[in-house]
C-alpha cells in the first residue's frame, strides 16, 4: 500500500510517500528545511516555524504525489508525527493530515517522533533483530531505549538537562560559529587535537543512570583558557575537538554498558547527531570492528541510518505509521479527538543498574 508521511514537529517540513507490503521503498520525499529562517536567532523560533510549515506543507505534498505519478486516490494510509515537538508546528501537520484524511476517507496513523527516529534504521535494514538497544541523539532528545519488540519500549537513560545536539548548537551559537552547531563542529573536529583538553564525564549524584550535558557546555564556554583563544585558532580548534571526543566517548560508554547489561542482538544509533563523523567512527570501531555502518562483533549488530534518515524526515514517520496500523488493527484510525503532544511520552522505567 502507499503511505503518505507528514513530519512537522520542529524546523523541517517533510512529506514522504512510501510503499509498504510486498514492495518496501521510499518512493519520494520532499523536505523543506527552515534552517536559514532561524539561523539569525541561533535557534528555532516557534511562531516562525509554525507559519512556515503552514506555507509549504500543501505544496510539498503535491510535489511528492506528482513525482510519484500518483493521486490522493492511491493513498491508503496517512501517517503523521503526533509529538513530541512544538505544539503549533505539530498542529499544522495534524490539521493538514486530518483534512486530507477526511476528504479522501483515508485512515490516519499517528506516531511518536522519537520512536520514528528508532524506526528510521529499519528503512534500509528490515531484518534488524530484537531485543535491541537504541540511542536516539538529536537536538531535542538524548535517550537510551531498550526494546523487547517494536512496541515494547523501556527507557534506560535520558538527559536530565540539555540534549547533546542542543549543547553543540549552544556552543556554536556562543562563539558565533553559526546554526545549527552540530554539523559546524563536526567539520572542525579533524582540525584540532582531541586529546589536548580533558573533560570529566558527569555522574548523577543520586546514582541514576541518566545523562547530563549542560556541564559540557559550561566547561567549554567558561574554560579557563578560552579568554586567550582566537575563534578558529589552533587552541580553539583543540578545545572543540577535545569536547567532541569527550562527549562522544561519554555516549559510547553509556551505550556499551547498556548493551552489555541487556544482552541485546542489535544496537541502533539514530537522530540528527548520529550524522556526526566522529560518533559514527567511534561506534563503528567499537561495535562493528570495521569501517562500515553495519557489522557484527561480540554477537551484536550495529545499525546507523544513512545521513538523510538521521535528521528529521517523513519517511521514518510513514514507515512507523504503517507498522502501527498493521500491529493494532482495532484502533479507531478516524478518531476525531486525535491531538498532538509536546513532551516525550515514554514512561520513566526501572533503573538501569
Ligand atoms: O533529529 P534532528 O533533525 O531534530 C530533532 O529531532 O532534534 O536533529 C537535529 C540536531 C541538531 O542539534 C544538529 O546540530 C544535529 O542534529 N546535527 C549534528 C550533525 N548534523 C545535525 N550533530 C553533530 N554532527 C552532525 N554532523
Ligand atoms: Zn528529530
């Protein structure tokens, strides 16, 4: 069947058309990034985001259908991001999807954005085996999940403060490097010495397994040597590389502990920050023992989506929407009370250790 996916939770409007069933492929996807609109503010401005979603969502949908040579009459399911995200932005996606669904009598399958980031790995690797650990690293979230199966999810650890991508964005903003900071710092990594400065990995005073990243931000922007540094100079580049090396090492150690404790078959790393070159390299070296993006070592297989499926996209939404539709046939997919939510849904789970 053809599934239309709609993503509008933050600063990308994305519409994808995927085919699921006998054929499983992304037929077409159109993404309109709002980065240039938010860049001068150094972060996403919610009202600007909603207005832009509103302006482009209709056109992107027409483009996708035109490129696929299809009409709404060919679509059997509409999947959309229900949350978490910016309420105004999510409501544009929901209202648009509902309008399409109502006029064309098409069921609507709402999905969780973070669950869709996990699902993004299945687009290119349908055979990923459970149980698995998934590390979702993005601008809004840094969470380690354990999944017994696709719809049995438990949180192992989540950030207590900033998300890892958010810290990269804030550091870049502080030094006037541009927005979003993640890709900018990524490019700077190879120009510095990652072992020049050291940062202490945070430990929770209450013994919890959660992450914390705000200390990294403070340690970089208030570094005792930072006043004497020239942005773009060698010392500064060394500081950026050392920060990245340390923060990726922290993610890696927590993930390794989770994987060993849970004895899983697969590890997924996804979300915008999983585009990071150093992160991909270090995770591959540790878990795959080769430079490819998937491989096996110690009985566990590592999966990281291709860069286009790491950052926000609608193909992952359509993919998961279809899986939910198949898994829960009794649900009312025409529910008029369907609403959006801003905060992460997954419940707090048992302590990891
Ligand atoms: O998944 P995503 O598109 O949106 C959220 O759900 O948050 O992730 C966006 C985040 C931003 O913080 C951005 O700086 C980061 O992903 N990012 C990167 C890279 N590309 C994007 N971080 C590190 N290295 C990259 N190459
Ligand atoms: Zn995302």
